[in-house]
């Protein structure tokens, strides 16, 4: 499987052979499984003594003609705490039980993490599928509904320019009508979300994957070394991704070593 190699100015230079993993069958179910397993969910729980910090349970008698009994009063047998009394007349308020004011929760969170397990072979398959999806047009068109067509993918460049303005011209030359989707856009959210800690929303933008020894930093687009790629960088499948030639060679070497 081959794709077009572009130079640092966005001009077509030659054809380059892609690693074998780009020909693997994309397993969407395994990628989704790994994405969910990779997310960290902070375990939380209520205070152990919440709703139980008053003496209510077992304080009222259910016997006839008994001191502090509520037999014959037409009230339910829930735990009650004493608010006040006059002689043998008590003023009680339901407490402790779920459904009472200030009572405990019936089934509070237990403070147990929701970690999901996934084995090493599935992780390898998930990464291979995620990389392969960046080189398949229908996954890219599925993720970006505004796109009607796209050039040959994946996009591979010989090297990155040093300046951001040169990179913009390079991406514009390569991506053509998908250029607007390559850069991050930050907008103010409509509605009450602005008051609740989520004032801004932004798109993911494109991703540039470089070799582990290469150095690059640009504003407006995400640049990552091959070793630092996580499944969340490539999920949902079909993200606009540009590889450097060096990154592609390292990806091919890693794939051979795993075999």
C-alpha cells in the first residue's frame, strides 16, 4: 500500500510505502473498548457517617402502654428522633432512614473505581486499527460530516517547516478543502453552560505525528511524538492526521519488532 509523499512546501515529491499496519482490518469494537478502559474515573463516596449522626433507630417502643411508645398513634414505624416532649407526649421527627429529612442514602456510591481491564494483544490491535483508520477515506468522511471528498490518505510529509505561517501554507496545499478542519477553533458556548465551568468549547483539530527525535511546536494544531500517542488522540476513528517520513519509518520499525 502506497501514498503520496509531500515536501516541506506541500508539493508532491514521490510515492512512499506504508507500514503493514495500515492494511489491517479496523476493529471498531476493540478500539472503543480500549478507549473506555483507558479513561480514568475518579472513585468517590459519601461520608461514612452521613445521615447517621443522631440517635433515632431503636429509641421508640412498639409495645402497648409502654413508655415512649408510639402504638396507637397512627404513625409509621420508621426510626424517629425526639425533638421535644411535654410529660408523656413526645414530638418526634423521622431520621436516619432513607427518604427522611437529613437521612442516609439508600445506595450511596461505595468509593470503588470503575477500572476496565484489557489485555496487551487487544491494546496492540486497537492502536493498529486506530492508525489504519487515519489512512481510510470513509472513516475520515464519517468523522467530519462537512467533508464531501478528500485526497489520498494518509498524508505524509518529508519534513516540517520551522515557521507557523509556512506550516499553514503546507497544510492548505495538502488538505485542500479540509484545511479549515485542521486547526483548533475555540468558541463561547451558548446557554447556561457558561455559568457552570464550561464556558468554551473547541474542536480537536488535526494531528501531526513526528518522529521521537524530531522537534516541532506550532500554535493552533496538535503536534505529538510517536511515543506519546494515546488512543484518545485517534478516537473517534478517522482523525485528520499528518505523518512525517521519519515517524512513518519508526512506526514501521515498531510494527516489525512486535511481530
